[in-house]
């Protein structure tokens, strides 16, 4: 009886833990949009709630910088987020859910005026992102990195001419231009470096990992998705 009671207690605890699914969000619009440390949302948050939230299970957005988010994934303080597979800062105890969430274009933008002004070219980027090895490649080419907390901080650094280049995915850069009604300046040069898939990334410490994996996989199979965003 004691063993049975203890088993029931453990099961009850698991259900309580799984009653809230914590989605890690950093400022990467339009998929993740972070107003401040307590207010974040975006297209990916809305879709994830649609797929996972029920009357008994709430999907909560946890707002954080990418660097902090990877630590929260490792500890299980967030259950899942969206990321490419090749980020070195990702912890080992995560799994990726197929199909990909979205395909991203990694681009290098250069700013003619800043290039002419700076003796050593600088490049704005997100702290904690290695950009599938491009950070090392560009460092070897002589760029000095200016690391910012999130994608929009890096975009703003570049737009204001405080860096001679920007290493970014096209989605947040395009979002920023549209939000601020800015044209693509003639003195920007854009080079497509790679196209990379971003996936739902789930912490193996999550009490809801079976539920998350099953629900997302079933939805993708039923809808015959190649990407969750299609």
C-alpha cells in the first residue's frame, strides 16, 4: 500500500509539473517578439499555444536573452524553445522535434559608410550565437564582434552605423525595417551565407516532454507539414 501511495504521489507531481509548459522566448521577430523581460509573444508563441494549450495545460512564455535561455533549457526551467541545431551554446540534454519550424536565411550585411570609417571592421551579432561556424570564419577574416543581447539590439547597432557589418537572420532584420518604415538603404550590401532550419528544441528535463513531442509530431503528420510555419 505504501508503494502504491508513493507511486500515485509521484504521478500526481508529474501531472502538476506538466500543467504548465514554459516556452523560452528571446527577441527574434516575427517569431518571438519581446517587449521587456516580463512581456513577450510573437507568431511562434501563438502557434505553440494553439498546438499545446488545453483547458488543463497552460503555455507560458518565459522571456530571456538567448544566453540565459540555453541555461534554462539545461536545467529544465523552460520546456522548449525554437533554435537551429548547430548552436554550440545549446546544452547536450535537449532533443529536436521534426519537421523544422521554419527555414531561416543567414545573411551578412555591410554598411558602406561605416566600412570606410573604421580601420578594423566591426560586426554586430547576438551573444551566444555562433551562426553555424560563421562567427569563427568572420573573425579569421579580421572582423571584431560586438555582441548584443538579442537580434533587434544587433540590428539597431548596425542601422545606426555603429558597426560596419551585421551578421543576422533575415527575418528579424526585415521585421525591424517594416516596423520602422525604413527602406533597404542603397549603401547596404547583403550576402546570403546559408539557409538553415530552426526546430522546436525540447529540454530532456521537462516533465511534459512526452506530451510535447507527441502533440507536435501528431499535428505535423496529420497536416503533412514540411515546416510548422507553412
